[in-house]
């Protein structure tokens, strides 16, 4: 289900200087120690936290103990991630986890899992750079997911 989510990906056309926003599918990527990275555009962080039901910084670690904080710090170091700033959790609390689309039978569902535990370690930012698309004959400045 996590990989079936689509997010707005913002990029800028180098030639025209205009924004060129497209929908891009999120993805799961293998990482270290059997962990996975959930790959999505950085502007979508608050939305991702909302749809996985993590709207409180305490959701990262149910036990806010010194030992738990140390373990998360070590895992962040090993995975090359950093803490998620609290402002994103505040924004996530304002976003509905699921959406019904007008007069349609379609909707966007949340990713609350019944028998799977998600442990968020942190966030890893991707580089931003130029990417040339030969088939489109265009070059964009974009997040290099």
C-alpha cells in the first residue's frame, strides 16, 4: 500500500524557468540492517506522517527514555538520517489521513497497519540538481530521488 501512494513532485524547467509539477509514485528502498527507506518528495513529509498516523513526535518512540533516545540516535547515524523537525508533526496533525474525492467512488486511504509496526528512525534529504530527460528534450532542477 505504501508504494501505491502518489505525491506532487515539484521541479523547475531549466530552459523556461517555469515550475513543472508532476505526480510521482512513492517507493520502498532496501537500506541497512533490514530496514527500508520510504522515498517521496521532501515537500510531502507532513502528508506522509499524516497518512501513516504519526502526528505526534512521541509516536517515534513510545518510550521516551534515555536508552530509547540513544538507540534511535545510533540508528540514525547508521542509516544516515536525522531527526524529523517537530513542525512537520504539527502540520501533519492538520492533514486528514484519508480523503473522499467529491462525487466519486474514489478516495485516498491512510496507511494504518493492523499487524505491521512502523518504526520511524528519521529523515534523509536527497540532493537537488539538474536532470536531463532525453525523451522529453528537457532539463529540470529537481530533487534527485
